[in-house]
């Protein structure tokens, strides 16, 4: 029995030695395996054969010890050594090493969780992070806004070359020098058009003509006294003159042709009190409605009105008017014209001469007519067919001034056709009268754009000539401070008014209107006229008052307004001229900001010297962006505020330092709001103020080009535009007893019955180690120690074989006894 047990005991030793060699061999085989953890075989005695339990000491015996014979050894456990391996730098950015306790979490072939210390990772065809054997590395993913979703573990992805991102601008830093020297910006540029007319008011048509007025031929006219109870003086000597006329004698509508020569009838008899005239001439042209008779007083030389014939047939007239009555009547106007004369006719809706009621644009020029000592008859006066007018007014130049036209008279009838008017007014009599308004009724903000007129000498052109039934597109490209602004379009419909266009132009030109976004620091008016910035209609002119300062000066060039219709595209003939030049120290800079889609937005920032005193100075900044997209309109103003410097030129404060750009109509985040940092600007005295943007943190769209893994396991993507975004979070797991993990091969472990549950966390938290990117953890196999273990194991093996050999020899001797 003893020899048999010796054999079995030696056999356990052989088995233990073999196990040790297996473990050591595996350690040595994996001495270059990244993340490998060496194991150690530990032994325990197996069974014991107790021959005697021994005895306790007595009075006569000191006691005996137990007598036990061991029955061999067994492998108690094979323990992995989870001590930290050496960290070695790698050239692969996807390689990651764990420094300290913890395991990477990967996905097994059946979707189960497995664990590894091998951090040699790579990207597969789906941009997923996987192990060398294709196991997906697990962690927290991101949403479409690159926010880490700390909920469920998912395979980590690094979509190089595919993922794109844009950085919206949040901060803009400015630098430069804003000098306290120079003029204060208290004067605005003011531009305006010429006087514009309104085509809704009709104008007298062409067709009138001039002629020398007919002179009554009195060669056949004679007079005879009679006693009929009249009022003339007996034996009186009277003279007469005949004149063709229209209207009421002595009224504003009175008009007469050239008077006839003097008619000198014989003196009345002693009993006569009446003068009967015969052979009174008729108007050969039939253009006058009456024939007026003028007479002197007895023996006098001044002619007084004594009566008229209201037809063009009667050739006789009976004069019974006493001298007293005649002397109270109007006298004969004997003025005649000598010179070269032209005329204009206007319509009006109220009598009483210029200044009463509304007056139309003048007719086309009538004439000229050269005359010497005669009167001029205007024939076929134009007729109002619109129903807007009740009066026709006549204007004429002077013989000495052919370019200025003075009011002559009017006819209180605008609708009767065929009327004529005879001009008998001397130059002296009209030279103090009102002059003609060639532009006609001025526009106001309610004037339709399709009825907007601009006069070119005597021609009235539609500013916006649009075919009937169509709309036109006005493209407006103004300048500010000599720099072009962004072109904007305005649709002109049949109902578009001057006010609508002014509002549009104000917004395109980026005029910051008072009070602005900060009522405590309102946008100042023009210091000369007191006018607030903006557009308005003044005396029929469209006027724009810019914001103060040279670099805010507005200008509209000849090609600044273009009208497109189905027929053509032409420049709009509505020139603006400067009526006040801007004054004020200023500086301007242009820069790009970016919205959430990465679209570049042009921004112009202008600063003007608003005020200064003995301790400080203040500049006002204005921001415009042609890419501003408000919900209504095209306003490019995106901010204004103040910048204050102390007496040493140091920046001290700013107000309303945020720019707000609306992004309506596009899918970008709206509004884009970013802060202006003025702290780097100096207020020292220089010859010229300068302004520039030194930094802004927005960017255009960029493609993911690289990534960085931090010690906390966060994967940060670096894009071609310089932006960085989170791509994921590596999660690690640790176990209370990592020796209890079950090895699955391929450097993988699974949860074991004695490992405890995994504690998941980010690297560096909850006792979990950190991560080193671009490095790997080498095998922790101690080759020297393992070689010694191998020698010991082989010696152990040889020793146990000797036991077996000895036992065999003893058995052989025992069997030889029977011989």
C-alpha cells in the first residue's frame, strides 16, 4: 500500500509541475501581447494519511506528535497578475492604454459585454472603433448636436472625413485706435432728389396757339347826336374807342384785344343828350364774345367803359351814360406788348391766382410770338377732361427774361372748349406777380410710385415706367462712407407708395433711427438741422438724413437704382444730390461672422466721435449687415452703442455691446447674437482713427480630420475649420475581484461568478484608472522570474520521476521474492 501511494503522490507532483510549465509557457508566449496579464500557478497539499494522532503529555511521558503521510499536491488556483504593465508610446492615434484599475468594455460576438486591457484599437468600414479581433468598443455616443448621451452604451464611432460642423460666432475682438482728435460727429450727410411730381394730377394738353389779337376796324364807324333822355352833356364833345373782349370788365377774368383807333363823332347839339354809334366793327375771327365801348368825358382824353355788345352781329350802339356814371367805370387799358413772348397754361381747382388751391403742371410751351405794339391772343385753350380742375391760369415771360414765367391772369372755366385769352399785361405790371411752378403738385408719402414724375426741362418722365398689369423690381445698391452696401430688391406694385420705398431705402442704407435700441443713450439727430436720421418727403423732394460722421455719409450713384421689367432693365432716373456734407472723426471695418450653418455673414462696424470733455471721450458704434434677414423688411441695422475711454486713452466701458443678426427664412439658428469686445482698442491721440477685428470665434463648415482622446476618456474631434466637438465617451469597468474574471481568449475577460459585478464609470472616476491616448500597455510577464519558475518546475518534475523510479524498483524487488 505504501509503494502505491508513493506512486500516486509522485504523480500529483508531475501534474503540478506540468501545470506550472503550462502557465509559465503561456506567460512567456504572451510576453509581447499588449495588455496581457501573466498568471501564476499556486499549489496546496492534497490528501493526508494519518497513522497516529499522537498523544498528549502525561506524568510518565512527554507526549507524541501525530504521524501523517502526505498523499501529494494539487493546483489550488491559477491567479492572473493584474499589476500595471509598462506604458509604451504608440504611433497609432487610436491606441489607448489604461493607467490604473479598469477594463475597456467591448461587445462580444453574441452582443454580450466583454472586457479587455488591450487598447490596440482601429476603425472599421463603418467608422466604428474596434479591437484587433473586431470587437466593437463601447461607450457613450452623441446626438446630432454633438452632445454626449450618457444613457446607454453604444459602439463608439469616429467618422473621419464624413462628419461636418460649423461654429457660430459668439465673440468678436476689436483692436485699433480711436483718436480723440478731429471733428465731433455732429453733422450728418443729407441727400435729396429734385422736386418730384405726382402724375395723378392731369396736365393741360398741347394744342393752344398764339396770334396777334384782332384790332377793331373803325374806319366805317360814325356817331350822331340825339335827344332821347340820355345823360350826355348838350353840346358835348366825346370820343370813342372799340375793343374786342371776354369776361367781366375789371374782373380777374377780364381780357381784351388791342383797342381800335379813336372815333371822333361831331359834337352834340344844344338839345342832344344821346350819342348813336353806327358801323361798329364785328370780330372778323369770332374769337371774342363781346365788343366793348369806351368813351371820354365831355372834352376829356381818358376813356371809360360805357357799355358792350354781347354778340358779333349788332353794329349799332346807343350811348346814354352820363359823365358822372362813366367816370366811375373802369378805364381803357391801352397797354400793348413789344417783344418775344411764350406762354404756359395750368389748371387749378380754386380761383384767385397762384397760391389758391392745387395747381397742375403746365402745358407744353405755347409760342413764342414776336409782337410789336400789339396784344397776343391765346387761342384754343386746353380743356380739363379729368374733372379735377375748375380754373385755367396763364403765365408769360418778360421781353427781357425769356426763362422766367409770371402769372398773367386766369379764366374761371376749365371745361369749355374753344375759349381764348388776350394778353394785354405789360411787363411792368406782371413782374411782381408769382412765377410758375414748373413741377406741379408735389409728391407726398402717399404718392404711388407708378405716378412719380421727374421734370427734365419741359418734359415730365415717369420715374418708374412699368408696363400695365405688371410689377417692377427695383434693385437698390447705395453707398455708405464711400463703400458699397449690399444690393436689395423691392417689388413695385400698382399700390406701392413713396412712403413704402422710403422705408425700404432706409433699411437698405442701414440708417440707425432714433432712439435706437438703448433709449438711455439715444441715436443723436443732425446737429445742424436738428433732423433725426431717416427718410422723408420735403417740399416734393425725397430726402435722407444719414447718421452723423464721415463714414456714415450716404450716397446713391447713378447706377445705384435699377428697375427691371419684362421689357428692359435700366437705371432709374431719380438722381440724389448732397445738400449737406457730413463732418466727424470716424473709423470703419468690415469682417465676417458665421451662423450655426457656417454661412459667412458680412458685418460692417463704424465708430464715430460723439462727445468728449476734459476727462473722457465717447465714440458711438454702428453695426450693419446686408445678410440680416428679419421677419419683415430688409433692415440691415444690427446694433449700436457707445464706447468710452478715460483721460489716459484706456477703454473704460461700452453699452449695448451685442450684435443681433436675424436669420429668418434659412434653417440656421436665429437670431445670431455675438458680443463685441472693445477692451483692446486704444483711445490715444493719433493722426487717424483705425479699427480692425483681431479675432472672432466662428467658422465655416469643416470636415472631421482628426481626434484626440483625453485622460477622462472623452473623444474630441478636430475639424478642418479648427472647431472641436465631442465624438463620444470611452467607458471603463472595474471589478472588486478582477482575479475572478473568466478568461475568454483573445485578451478578453467576462464576468465571473467570483469577480463581482462591474462598476462602470468614466476614466478617473470611482477608483477607475485614467486613459493615455497614443499608447499601449505592454504585457506584465516577468521573463526572468518565469524562467526561474520554469527551472524549478522542471526540477520538480525530475524529482517526482525519481520517486516513481525508486518505487518501481522497490516493487520489482518485492516481486522477485517468489523466485
